[in-house]
């Protein structure tokens, strides 16, 4: 494997740090929903997204691209032979498998619920932008058509942020710097 393992002490630090953020998520999102915090420019609100991304990655082994492709209603539970299994659906790009499911612990459902709530303003904003573009009279430019197509395919995604073309799923390269910053905030230089 080319990716180095996270040392145990660092993994513990990061897990506890992100789990604490997850524990505060409902309170912070309540504040956001009451208009006391910005949905788009509040460091603690953004930290919820980053913590959930990290936790799902650690708990499932998914790559950044697979995590970024998670959409609403991605989790499911099944019982086989008396054993409960929890699954999360995404898209596997590296080997071209397409839509796949990953095994996750029950905590994954809590993380998904938080992310569905967290991403609601982003998804609503994109939906409204698409509707505005569709109502626009006259011919659309190639760039506008490309934006509409991409936005329609991303409107159900959970891990959103602002990119050059507006609200988009956070890219793999962006996650590298986001996670590095998060690790520093957690008190580790790894």
C-alpha cells in the first residue's frame, strides 16, 4: 500500500476530536437553523462537514472521491441470519465499478443524518439556482448548459462546498488541505 497508516495515537486524537464535533452537531445546526449562524461561512458549521467526512472515511475505508459522491438516503440496514449489517452507497471511481455499497458501523447512520441536515442549505441553493437558470429566457451558453448538467448530477450530494463554479462537491485535492487543517486544529501535525 502506498498510503501510510495513521499512527494509533494520532488516530485516537483525530477520532476524539471529530467525535466531539459530531456530538455538538445538532446544537450547532439548531443555531444555524434559527439564523444565529451562517450556513455557508461559519467555521464551526463547516467543521461538522469535515468531521463527518473524516469519521465516515475511517469507519468505512472509503476513498475521498467515494466519500464526496455520497448522496442523501445513502444508508441502509439489513438483517441476515440474525446479524445486523449497515451499508452506505456511493460511487467507486478508481476501478470503475460504479455504484457500490460499503459496510459501516451503526454510527454511520448518525453521521449520514447529520450530513443530510448539514447539506440542506447547499442542496436548496443549488436547486434554486437550477430553477432560475431553467426559467431564463433565450438561448443558454455552452457554459450554462454544462453548469446545469453538472449541478443536476450533484444536487443530492452531501459533502458540498464553494468552488470556482459555485456550490460543488468538495474535490479530492481540496480534502487534502481541509484534512491537514483539521488535523492541526485537533492538535496533531501528522
